[in-house]
C-alpha cells in the first residue's frame, strides 16, 4: 500500500477518517485489507502491523503512553518489564481486549491514537514510575535532543515538587542511563560529581569525584576483547597520571548498588 506512510506517521495506527482525509480511497483501504497490508484493529481503526504495540493501545481506544511511548521514541528506560502503558482521555471509554495486562493512564493530555509525545510521556512517567525511572529517561531524552527548552519547562510545571527538582538537576550530557542513575544516587548521598570530563592521555571519562574516576560500562559498548584492551589502556594511563579508577558494569549498578556505593564511598 503506497499510503502506508500515512499510517507510519501516525505511529502505526489510524482511523478511516485520517486515511480518507489524506486522500486514500475506501476502495484502496478494502484492497489493502484483502492483501493483509492493513489490519483492522477495531471498527474504523487500522494499523499496518498487528504486532505493533500502538495497535494494542488502539484496541483500548488510546495511545502508547508513559514508558512504552518513551521506548518507542528511543529513550532509555530503566524498567525491565514489558507491560504496555496506554493513555486514554479522561472521558473516553476504555475497551478491554483478550489477555490484557496493560497499565491504563487516564490523561487529559491524551488525544487520538499512535504514540504519546516525549514530553507528555515523561509527565506520565512522573505519576506512574519512581523518581529514578523519570530522571534517567529525562536525561536520555535531553541527550538525544528530543525535548525543546519549552517542553522541559512544561514538564517541570506539570509534575510535583520532587520531580521538578529532578528536572532542574538534569543535564543533557549524560551518555548512558547508568551514568544518570549513579550521578543521582551519589548526589543523594551528598557526593557531587563532575560529568564527561576530558583527561589528558585518557580521553573523556564518565564521572569524576575529586581524583577518583568512575567509569560505567553499559551493556552495548563494552563487550569483546578489543574493547577490554581499550579499557585497560585507559585505566593504566589514568593511574600513571595519578588518578584512581573504579569501573562498574550494568549488572553491578542495577542489581548490586550497595557494593558500588560502598566501594565509591570507601575510596573518597
Ligand atoms: Zn505508566
Ligand atoms: Zn490492554
């Protein structure tokens, strides 16, 4: 179907009226349905791929929202569950579907189908998930330049004071969710860190506290022998220049924070 683009731009789902408005004829819709290029989600609602999460949200009569929307936008989300979060407007009827385990948000900002915007999804996260999930997602969105300064201010004015403080604390230079989490957790212990510091002979490091370098190895980019060699070279060069270096991986930060925390505090 040549007008699949119309559906993709709507986040994978749209209504008959949207297709007609963009010039698709009823006959084309019928042919696309016959050829399985289009799937009917509900009466008058179509999607390009039935496995699409936005299609499940559309079955509810709403949008992918909260952490699900952020993931779809490419934002790092510190939540390993695959539960779909759906946003529907306050007065809309919520349609259930077979096997539903979705988290449904009643949100005044929700309208139509598809994927909720990054700014609205972050406000939903502030009401649904904890502070750490919100903060790491916010810094990831800022780093990927998915938020304007107006949107950042809008988020700040639509969350409680504790979350507003996190908006003020957030930076756009955090290159991984791990870095966001560690910086936030250390600040709550009264330990302030410098981020993305460039060190002569070493390169840019994740966090610096006094003369201690803390390197955080994300899941994606620290595998394989060549990366291990690079990491060892960096650590050797840093030590030669008088720095102390601690290196933690994803599993340590996420599943064994007390060890990471106590190790850093012992070095200070
Ligand atoms: Zn949620
Ligand atoms: Zn559901």
